[in-house]
C-alpha cells in the first residue's frame, strides 16, 4: 500500500515536465515568428529612412533652384 502514491507522483512529475516542454516549444515558435517580424520591420524602416534622405535632398535642390529663379 505504501508504493501506490509513488507511481502517481512520478506520473504527475512526468505530466508537468511534458507540459513545460510543450510550452517551451510554443514559446520558441512565437520567438521565431517575432524575430522574422522584427527583421521585416527593420528592413522597412531602413527603406523608409533611405527614401526620406533622398526626398530631403530633392527638396533642398528644389528650394535652391526656386531661389535662383
């Protein structure tokens, strides 16, 4: 009779460990998605900043040519 609780405890520990492993896998998958989204966002920001710099240059040239006229 004293051996009955022991296997139940082991089963319970195994269930807990399996649950933790499943949550860890889910968390890793979410991190992978977030990492990809962050790379895309960084790429978009770089493109926007690059275009902004070009537009700033164009505006300066337009202002200079307008002043000359």
